[in-house]
C-alpha cells in the first residue's frame, strides 16, 4: 500500500506521463475516472452549501480559517500556531478547531507547543459540535467588544498582555478551506511554493482538493517555503493567483529551524550546531519532504541522505529495520555514526517506535513559521491586513 501511495503521488506531480514507468501509466485511466467522480461530488456539495440546502453554522466570535488547495506541505498547521501566537500576544484566548486526522499528529504538536497557556484545542470531524461544546464549557467574549479588541490589540503594537480571560475570543480553523459547514470571517490559503499545483488535476489524479478558481474565495494567500524557490517560479505562482483574484494580498513565509530534541526525552534541547559537519539521515512521512531535507542541509550538515514515506504514514517495525540498514550503510561509507533526524509530525504519530533505533541517535527537528519580508510586504502588513478584514467582516455579520 505504501508503494502505491508513492506511485500515486508521483503521478500527481507529473504533467506528461509518456515516459513514466508502466505501472504509472496503467493507473492513469483509473485515477482520471476517480478524479472526475470527485470533481462531480465536490461541485454538488459546494452547490448545496451555496443554495443553503446544507446549513452553515455562525459562531459568536471571529473565525480565521487556514487551509489549502492541494496535498500537504503547505504550512497550514504552522500558520495556525503562528496566528494563535498573534492572538495570545494581544490577550485574546483562542480556540483551535482541528479534525485530528491520522492519529492527530498535528493536534499533538500544537498541544505541546501551546501547553500551559489559555489556548483551547478542540479535536473532532464535526467542528461545529466541537466548538459548541467548548463555548458551553468556557464561554465566549462579548461580541460587541470584539471588533474594538482586534483594532486595538493586533493592528497597533502594544505591550504584551499577561492576563487572559478563559472566555474564547477567536476561533482558528485548521485545514478549513473545504470545511464549509462553518462560516468564517477570514480565509487564508496556504500554497507550497515548491510545487503549488502539481499536474493541475483534482485528487487522486492530481494533488488539488479544489479547482484553482477556488482561490477567489480566499482573503489572503501565503506562499510557503519562499526561501527555497527561484524568482521565476515565484513570479509564475503570483501570476496564477492574481489570474483568479487580482485583488488578493499575497504574503510569504518560510520555516525556520529552532532546535532539536532527543526522541527519548522530549524535554531535552539540542542546539542546531549538533548537526554541523555531521552525516544526517532525514526520515519523514510529511507532505513536503524536500523542504525538510533542504533545511537540514542549510543548517550545516556535511552529508544528507533521505528516506521518504507518504504523508501521515505510521512507521512499522519493518520500517525501523529499513532505517537501521540505511544508517549502517552511511556509517560504513563515512566511517562515523550518522544522526537520524525526523520531523515533529513523525515523532507525534508514534514516539515509541523511534526510540528503538539504537545504537543511532534520533533527533526531532523543531521549526517555526516566519512571515518573510518580500515584495514590499512584511509581518506588520500581514497583521494589519488580517485585523482589518476580521474587524470589517465580523462587524457586518454581527
């Protein structure tokens, strides 16, 4: 099954299959048919929401949706955390709503990063019901004061607020672009700058969860991994975005490695310098392994090898043996033990299995999203745009 997932992903990011392996070419007709069915179902579902046949729930506080149009690697969850930190810095107690897909690796990462603070995290596929339960438990801020709160707290630089109300003041919707059952006041679409559209087809033939015209629904577009893409590719992405919505503001982000920790002690703190001049084996089951591997190279590793699995894959005992064999090969080649590095998402899925890779050291890379100055935009512009849209839309809807 893992091999099939890899083949499907390779097909999704290949525009011309003429020279593809026989297995790839044999699957294309089936994937094309499945993609057509998906497109029809998507259109019907969207039409039912537009016609109000399906009900959209309006929450009593502003809802910020962070989503994407394609498969993983777009930086959704890091952006959710980034926005949550912006809200916290202004004294707003946020509620994060996430579906908890594939063992909840993303939710676990958010919980570890935000533990001890006033952030609430609601996990479940029915996010309207999850939100209702959280509001019943914690209450919500007074709607009449929320617009003023956003104007004063985020739009203008103020001293960090140290006291919080338990009442929820905003909701951040993780992976929300296709979750139409909740109304939102701000729609942020994240785009993987390394390959935002793949072959341009809907899943499973391509990586797109919606056709590109869905960009018209977004209030803000963020091109992720902007530090890893050439200038011409960036121009092409911007041209495509503005082709569907000329007025949409575009911002830019990247992942900044902060530190590592040992899989046997998640409270440890290992400096990035531990990878300087080291042989590293990158092991990951994420949406954009290329960005992860490139970041390790930029930290200063002497040699970087990689072992990629499909997004959200759960490692098994046989995979551990594969990792150990690959590490042993690197040890023989470079006459020193390599360091195995995984992402936080991989660690969160099953921390225990990664502890069985002795005698090799296994470290977890912790990175944070950063809004990057580019095209005359910066983090202050991002905050300002976010606040103006929320203040305007939330005022109209309430």
